[in-house]
């Protein structure tokens, strides 16, 4: 394998810097499967990875990128053959193991999922980690009673971001008809409605966190932001309702009392997409390839490796909408 392009993050004195470099195979982490990367995608976690004290990268230098799709070029594991199309998301990719913002990647075979029929390599990253997380959130809420037949009142926070934008489309695709989107800026209102929201609200509409119990407004909440938004919404869950939690863009602290839990029986459902057991992943990807396939209508931009810093800045400044995929070849 000749030298190839990758984004490399380095620690220089008291700063973290990153950019596209020419590297060799010896700079990839160890693993049984070598993949020619077709696409990766940019997630909130990838933005944190290139920040000083972002809490993502464990050691430098590092190739960021927490997901990828591509074609196997070499495999020491019999489960995967040269020429096979595959997906890798989560685990230690882009953290302590070189990730997807590269023309080539090498990963443990136990991290690899075969690309399901009905999904292209591009479509797989239109979903990417964000879509996988949205699917996990919806499955968790449905396991706790959410069902289109009951016409539940659903709220999606961070609704024009990566996870939220996919979640809105998936919920509409499944058949949910009473979906409210929480947005922060006026221009996001029409975007949220185009993605499947039937109503749009702003943070000021939620009120303040004054009462441990508030008016029951939502049966289910798919929360992607955390912080004060989550804290304000817990007292607004209906009796027996549930909230999935998968993000921290608005903060990591949670202010709450026990009252919504012991007087209304509400549930908080933590969503982790990083360490989902490998044997559970193919079924989720197969669902997104068939019944839940919204890749063709998703709000998505396609960029090159060289354009990654611009999107990273947009995410950091709260100006990013929908999904951005990175064409790595």
C-alpha cells in the first residue's frame, strides 16, 4: 500500500492542531481487517475530538472519525473477504484507535458489520453514527411503550442536528403523526418541518425549571442535547412516559427531583451507540436498509477530507444542519 491521505490530529506544545497529511500503513492502528474507506461522516463527537481537552482522543497523533464505510482490501479473519463492503461505527475508532477520516483504515474484525442489502456505502454514512444512535433511541422508546397506534405526543430536541434530523425522518417513516421539534433559531423552523415535524417550539416555550412537576405535555421525548433542556423537560413528561438521552451539546449536568419518577412513573433511557455488542448491530443496520431507509431524503452535504475543518467549525458554532458525509477517496 502506497502512502495515502488522512486527517491527523497532533498535540503541539499547549495546542491541538489537525489537517490532511500523507501517511503510511504503519501509522494505522492494529487490526485484522484493512479497509479502503469510501465515506465517513461528521458527528458532534468528531468536533470534540479536535478540541483541546475535548475528552475524546486518548493519545496523539490520532486519525479522527468515529465511523466509516468501505471495501475490505485485506482480512486475516475468515468472516470478511477482500472486496466485501462493510461498515464500522463506534468502539474506540477516532479515540484510541485510528479512525475514518482517512483513505484507509485498519480495525479489529469484531468491530466490522457487513453492509446490508439495500444500503449503499454512501447511504450507510448518510445514517452513520448519528443515524445508528437515532435508531437506538427510537427502539428504546418503543420498547417502553411508544407505538404509532396510540398517537403519542413526541418531542425531538436538537431536531436539525445529526441525530435529531434523522430521528424526525425515521419517526415520520414509521408512522408517528404528532411530532414536535425543538429548535433554537428561526431559520431552523422550516428545516424541521421539512424533515417531518408537525409542530415546532423554541427553548423559551418550555418555561423555566421552577416546579418539580409541570403540565404533562409529551408522552415521549427523544433528547439529543442534555443539560438544562433535559432538566426542564423531565417534569413535562406524561404519566408513564419515557425520555431517551444520547447527547450533551447543552451540558452534562442534570437538575432534577425524584418526584416525576415516583409520582408519574417516568423513565430516563440512556442511549450508547459506541459499545453496542457486535452481534446486535446487523439487525439494526438491516432495519435501516429496509423498513427505516430514509437515506434518499435526508438533509445531507458531501465534502472532501480537505473540507472537514469548515464543517467542524460550523458544528462548534451551532451553525450545522442535518448530516455531512466525507468522501474519502
